[in-house]
C-alpha cells in the first residue's frame, strides 16, 4: 500500500502571514525523499491554501505523482486540462466548510460527472471520485468510467475506538471489494492518523492512502521527514 501526502496545510500556515514560508513545494520534496509515492493538493475555488502557482510548480518539479483534488466546475476542469497532473480526485466543495465534509454524491449526478471526466480521461489523466463507502455510490462511480475511487474514511476515523468502529470499517472493506469487482482501483483517505491507520492494511487490494493533516501536525513536533517515515512504516 502506498502513501500519498496532502501538503495543503503547509500552504495554510504560509498564507497565515501572507509571505513565502513555509514553502509547500519544498515540503513536497521532503515528503518524496522520505517515502511519499504521491503528493496531493486541493486547489479550492477560494484558494484558501494551495494557489495556482503552487500547482504549476509542483507539476514541473515532482519526481513522483501529482494528485490534484478539485471541485466539479468548469474552471477546475480547464486548469486540470492545462496543467495535466498525473491524476485528479473530484470532491464536493462548500465555501463555508473547514475541510471536506463528505463524499461526492455521484448517484444523483451520474450524467454530469460522466461528461465532466470524459475529456480528462481522454487526455490521459487518471480520475478518481471521492465517495462515501456505500454500494450506491460505488456502483454509480463505476458507471462514469473513472479508473479510481477514493473511499471517504471520515466516519471510520470518528468511530475508531468506539462501539461503531467495526461497522464503519466493514463499510470500507465491502465498498473496496465491490469497487474492485467493478473494475476500479481503490484509494482511501480523510481523518486517518497514527492511531487508526493500521486497520487500513486489513482491506484487501487498497492501493493508496492520502493523508495530510495528521502528518503535517506530527511534523510540527518531530519534523516532516520523520513524520512521513513514521506514517509510511505504519501502513506497510
């Protein structure tokens, strides 16, 4: 299983002072050197953390893979087609939310999403849909023609260590099995940390975990290089 590191909150810290430090591009380089198989950035419509220049620079400098999280909008589609990251992950987006609050409701907008992803796929960009781990959403994702889904692990993360943990874990496990049966590869992420991530190893054929906030938080105390290595050790 691979580790993808989301560096958005390095940019959040940079933007708090309006200067250039810490540099998310340098953070990505450190993550790569210490075992990250990909770098994820979410270019939000309000540009609250990652900015356009960050994405463009990362596309040129990364030695691994750039995974661009984005909303289903014409603006973001145009940016993706111009920059051509290795992959994109389509997520729901609300201006008022602190972080992504749930999976994309693919089932209610299959035609729209199918039309949206088609030109991206035609340009050789891998497309993933960030979805809740339900049969309805997995089957809907398969109908759009995307190559990947990313399972939203937020509810599992909240339930970890409570009586609801096993139920939430089984939802992820079953959704992963179904996605593979329908011909899609599976990533996962959201809310995963150094305490709860170990159970992801129990999900068969899970391809990659995308983790950001927990790693950046840990890096404050031990350094980014060590934080990435520690997480990589846990998932392997």
